[in-house]
C-alpha cells in the first residue's frame, strides 16, 4: 500500500508545474482567507452576528491543512476549511463575542 502525505510548504507529493497541485493548494489558502474576511464583514458586522475572525482563521486553516495533507485535493480542502471556519468562527463568537479583533 502506497500512502503519500502532501506538504504544502515544500510541495512534497504535489505536482510542481505552474497551475499544478501545489499552486492550487496555495491559491486555495488565499481563497479561504478572503472567504473568512468577507464572512466577518458581511455576516459579522453588517448582519450583527457574532463572528470571531481569529477563531475563523484558526478553524479554517486547521481543517484545510489537515485535509490537503492527507488527500491532496484542493477542492475538498476548501470545503473543509469553510466548515472549520463556520464551526470555530461562529462558535467562539457565540461565547466570546468579537472582542479582540475589532480595529
């Protein structure tokens, strides 16, 4: 049985050409950041729902890194990142509010 772990930092296990797996993983991380930032702005501030930005980043990137390291699939990693963002961002926001991440 051949089991490969994928490493986003060193591109180990990914194809390294332009537009390949490693590039897609890095672009997926950038897209995830903008999804989290827009969620904070549109849902957190405009709709008045408590959303913790730091918790959203932690949950989103932890889920993204875990899934992309095991599967190598950027699509499923972004989906897992959005779920992790929702769980920790809204979960911490529910208990702690948005304290500490206001500008």
